[in-house]
C-alpha cells in the first residue's frame, strides 16, 4: 500500500461505551494535540463531523472579527 502524501493521514477510531473515541497517535502528533486540550466538534448531517483544536478556532474567529472591525473603522 502506498503511504499517504505528506500532511495527509487516514485512520479509524472506535466509539467506547461512554461515547469516547481515541484519536490515533500519528494524528495527535500531526496537530500537536496533547492531553487536556479542548477540541471543537462541528457536525453537519450531510457532511459528517469535523474536529478542530479550540485555540485554532478562537484564533480564526478573532482574526475575522478584527478584520470586520477594521473595515467598519475605514467607513
């Protein structure tokens, strides 16, 4: 089997009795996810579930809000 290209991974995770999943180690390492990190889960009935590091999402949201504020200040 051909290895995935750099920056791409595929894996599986079983759902335990309490609804918990374990993110594969290679994926945790790729994204710097460590015990205690908060992850944001986004769900769409048609597209599935996306998992994001919460601090990455907060940074993105702050960037968007700052850009909107700057645009309003220019008006």
